[in-house]
C-alpha cells in the first residue's frame, strides 16, 4: 500500500501531465484558424475545469491527517479515474477536431 507521500507524488505527476497537455493544446489553438481555435478553446476550458477539480482533491488529501487520508484516497481514486478518462476523451476529441480541420484546409489548397 502506498504511503500518503507516494500517493500525493502520483497525483501530482498526473496533474503535471494534464497541465502539459493543456499547454500544448493552448499553443496549437493560438496558431489555429478562428473555427478551430473556438473548438480547441472550448476543449481547453473543459480540461482546465477537470484540472482544477484534481487540484482541489490533491489539496484536500495533502491537508488530511494520516488517519483521514486513507478514506479520502478511496474517493480520490474514483474521482481521478473518472477525470483521467474524461481528460483523455477531451484531448482525443480536440486532437481529432484539429486533424480534421487541418486536413480540410490542406485539401482546399491542393495538398
């Protein structure tokens, strides 16, 4: 069984990963067409909300006593599993949307 510190390290690594993915999407959105930018910004907003939810749970566990964190861990596992699935779906959706629009633009210019 993981200690509180090990568990928090794992959660922090996940949050850092999400932050990096959101930053990559933001960079792509800044270079995108207006139509694509709107779609990506919507997805980024959704990702940021999930990131915020994860940070809140991380803070709650960080502040918990040794006895209370075990109970919070069960709830956090469920929340993070759900957030991970939703986050992956959001990133995949945004990436697919971007690829689709880039392919349309490329085909319009004979590429």
